[in-house]
């Protein structure tokens, strides 16, 4: 069965914005600049400062590996506990902010990112006090260098923003007579599926959209998961969510929005950038929207439509209601990698 097409996968022209750029692969000395500002890079900075203390024979973190320190532990150290440990975290924040400012300067010099007025920062790293401090410190560093750019934490929780943004992939007429949509956010560590309550009665611009319920699967914790097993697991998650939503009286739009790492082709295949997912998702013979449409051919008695785009694009789209006072804006998502996307508002053209 072929699902009705309501929008192209990976489209540059969406109902409310032009996607000027996404998934930039800018390099310095053969290395991706985004690798300097992902969550792994922050842990490396923690480790660098710990080595300084170890030379004095003292490490306030004990035997815990830097990569095993949780966001909650690091956040707590900023307000209480060992002052040396807090100083290590503060040093890492400062160094990371400097690197982040340097990466932003590089992006802003690119044609696709020129005239960017505001950048929303998302991803799992943002969902911490440390992430918020990095955002604030990076903006101060840029302003001190006379770079006129506003940095803001993404409004919704990053885990939810990656689902909410799917509502902006398709024209609003699709939602007429419906309450909610099904959405999927695929990442290098987790796969998340959820039901997004559109709350159109409160805001026709989707400013009040929120995640009603979601399921999370940490595929990175499981060894030898095949691609087909991952897709089957995802389909089961979506079916359960749809069943629960219908039991609660939520009228589901026959649509599934997907955010996925990499360059997304118009036919729904992934050109490159999905190397952290289980199995080979970049095969020309693999099409995730097609597999899911076969697994879930109908929703609420109607043929299922599926649209997939890059995960940073989708997370960025959740900011649409809050970016109406600027024309050019972007999103950077700090997680396993550095996701990026730049948008221009269409203003109804």
C-alpha cells in the first residue's frame, strides 16, 4: 500500500519556513567542528581538569569515570559539595562555551547562516543547569566580540521538542477534526515515540502543543540489535500509543511525523549521517517511512501518511511559535553529535 503524500520527506520548503540548511558537516583540519561541542567533548573537558588535580594527588570525583558522571551529579556540584569538584565543572563550562562560540562564528560566516538573528539551543545537554549556563556564557562571549546574535534555550523540554516539532512538517488543514498526532524522535542513544496533543483550541499556531504521553527505548544499551528489530520495536511503541490515545478519546490525525539523524532524501531514504543507529539505516534498500507505513497502514480508520525529516530540523520546528518576531533563525542540538538547522520564516508567502 502506498500512503497519500502530503509533503516530501526532507523538504526544504515547509508550510511555515524555508529550511536554508541542515546537517552541516563543516570541518577543521579534517575533523568535524561539531565534534568539539557535543556531550562527549564536555566530558573530555571534565577529564582534562581532573588530570590537573590528580597531579596534586587529589581527585574529588574519586574513581568515577568522567563519562559516567550524570548531568544530575554535575548540576548538584555547582550548588553544593566539594569546592574543587565544583571548580572543575566551572572550568569545563568556560572552556566549552569558548569552543561553542568558535563553532557558532564559523556557522555564521557560511552563506546559509548569514543574517541569523536568533539560535535556539536544544538537545539533551541543554536539559541541565550546566547546559543553560553554557548557553548564557556563550552568548556573552559572542557579544563581547561584537557578534550580534541571541541564544535561547529551546522552550520545550528537548525530549519533547523533538516530538512536538513534527506538527510543523505538514499543512494545518490535516489537523481539522483531530486532536493529536503520533510523532517519533530517533537519536543515537534513544528512540522516542509519543502522542502530541495539538491543543488547537488554545493556539492555532501550535504554541500550546504538548506531549500527552511517550515511550522511550534506549537502544544504545542493548547489544546486537538489528535494524529490522529496531523498526519492529518502534512500530510496537507507536501501536500502543495509538491504542491508548484512542481509549482516552483523543482523535488522532492519520499522520506520523519522524525526526531522524542524517540527510533525508525526498523518497524517505537516508543519504548519510545515521551511523549511530542500530544496523545500516543508510542502505538504498531501506526506507523507514515505507516500513512503518506497511506496519501501521491505517490510523483512526484512514490511510496513514508519514513524513520524515532531520531530527535537528524537527526539534527546531518546535520553536516556530516563538520565532515570529525574527526572519532568520536557527537551532543547534547538543547531544551525541551537534545537530544544526537554519530557517527563514515564510510569513504566509
